[in-house]
C-alpha cells in the first residue's frame, strides 16, 4: 500500500509541481497592508486545493489574516490524529533588485524553484497536502486522521493564533502535531529539531529636536539623535558580541556536558556560516561554539535603523529623530517580557543628555524544547531515515515558530519538527528557493510518516 502511494505520487510530480508554482505566484506578504488581498487569495487557493485533495476545508476568520483549516471527512475515532501546521504567509521580498528572477513569478533553474515562500513555507506544507492527496486518490482512505492548520501570520509573530487555538480547542484536538518549517542538512542527511529559540522585539525612537534643522545653523549646539542612538546601541554589546545588558543571561538554560558533546557531533561550523552568508568570519561569544550559539544562547540584534536623509545627493541637516527595530532571540526559560524590560532599561540608562528615548511595538514569544522519545516523534524519525537514507541529527534550531509554544501550553501533545528544505535555500533573503527534489522527498517523507504513525 505504501509503495503504491509513493508510486502514484511520482506519476503526479509534474502536476504537483505546477500547483506549487501557482501557489507561489500569490504574493501573500503578511507584513505589508497593500498585500492583504493577496494574503486572502492564498488562503482561498489553499483551501480549494485541500478540497481537491479530498478534505473538508474552510477559511476561518481571526482578528488578523485568516487561518485555513481542513480535516479528513473519514475521521475514525480508533485511529490517531495528526495536526499538520504550516504558514501560507511569506516574508517581504525586498530588495527586489537583488533577485535574479521576480520573487512572485516562480521559475525553475538547475533543479530549484525560485520564489519568495518556496521553502518558507509554501513548498513544505504543500508537500504534506500532496502526500494526503496521493493517499486518498490511490487508496481512498488515510491510515490516520489528518487535520491541517495553515496560518497567515507566522512571519509577523502569529499575534492572533493563540486566541484562535483557545477558541477552537475541540476542532484542533489531536494526538500529535507535525511541522515542516526548517531544513535538512543535505538530501541524504535529515534533521529533527528538538528546540527552537523564542523572540522578544520592540522599536526604539530617539528624539533630540522638534524637526530636522540646518546642520550649519545649529551644528555644534544640539545633540544629533543618530549619534545618540549609535552610542546607545554600541553600549549593549562588548567587542566579542557578548550582550552587556545587566541580567540578560540570568535565566539562560545551562548546557550539560552531555548535551554539549551531542551538539558538537552536528557537522556545522564557522566555515559553513561563512560559505552560506558571505561573512568574513564567524563572530560571537568565544566561550561557545557555532552550534551552541545558534541554538542555546540568546542574541540581541538590530534588524533595521533609520534617521535623517537617505535619498540621492546630500541634505545638510541634523535629523530630529532616529529609529531602530530590535529583536532578541531567546532560549528556554527566558521570559520575553523580562528581556524586553532589561534591554529597554539598559538603553534608557545609556541615553545621553539632550536625547529622549521611547519604545513601542513590544512583542514576544518564548523558546521551546520538544520531547524526542514520544512514539509519534519517533514515527517521524523512521520516516526520515527511510526517505533520506540516514537517521536524522537532533538539532537546536536558531529560528522561531511561535505556535510551538502555544501548542505545548494549550494542546500538550508531542510535536515533530521535521524540515524539508536545505540550509542554503535563502529564506528571508533574495533568491529564496526550494529544490524540486526537496519537494518530492518531502511528499515521500510525509507519506511514510502517515504510514508509520
Ligand atoms: N521557518 C522559519 C523558522 C525557522 C528558521 C526554522 C530557520 C528553521 C530554520 C519561520 O518562518 C520564521 O521565520 N519565523 C520567524 C518568527 C518570528 C517572526 C516570530 C523567525 O524566526 O524570525
Ligand atoms: Mn520565515
């Protein structure tokens, strides 16, 4: 039965690929209000495809972008139920000029599908949809009950999903959750994630003047907010990149020697960081390795900053204000609210005379660790081994998937985090891509997971 389903999926590869290309052409950028209609279009597109696959599907309202929910109408109470989560929203594609092809005119080059959202996350969750579609077309039934929850706000921190889950507890009841929103090491080396970092973010405004003024008329006599902000930001880290905010590391989970040894076995290091990013060197707290810093240490980063005139030519002003967007990656046991408070206090304390500092847009999501020995997670391990030829490495992921914490606190069921992408798929970057082979292997892994379950 398993092989028949896999064979059937192979006969459908061209159609499945065309479907993904069509899905990727919808610019469902959740962060940008001008794309609100496209976000809705993507939800409708997906719900139709889930219906085509043989599921009952609906687009459900939230206080933000809608959620797509689907379930198999043959639901059998004697079988386990898996809830498959993904997100149909994508990151902004800017800067467009750095893309080799248009981010929303997907094309295939050298075995890769290039488009915003190809890896993160349309290609990955559509692989699960196609696995279920193959099963139902081929066998007329599924080996387990399947529900899909595909949201439209993951890339903006899932601000409304916690409330949605709370309001639809029965609808979402399940025995385990499957999430594919990460990467393999290579097509022959899968990875199972057992930890994700959290996130705590805010925006900062520094103001020194009522309005932009002539830099000759007033230069030398007033504080410049861009300098004030630079001074404040520079005070938050030492030369090695260690965060100097008092209390910042207080709640960080210490690594046991055993875990450090396990992490050291993962073949990823400074050379990989340099090759993947073009960085001149790896940079970070010298007391920890690359893998430790990625998964088990918190960070403080500036994601954007602006002040004054940035158009062509020159404009001789002293700007009135300076701004930055700041986020910290968190590790287990750190509380987002506390980290935000500590960093804001340190910034307030470092604010020079002549400048006022204010904060806004505070938001956060805690880190999570998932149980690896749950039977359902081990089903994913066997599916990965059979699909990719090797047992998965167990890894701590540096990114965040806010819903994981919500699922843990509200559903309390095991979560399998099995990514289908590759590390150099350029997620959140220009030329995001997803290998055709990753899509097809993802479908295979999903079919095998359902069978193993
Ligand atoms: N797919 C990523 C999370 C991820 C990144 C997993 C790298 C594995 C490797 C997800 O779509 C994402 O980007 N999440 C955001 C969440 C944030 C907006 C709260 C992130 O990590 O920045
Ligand atoms: Mn993302």
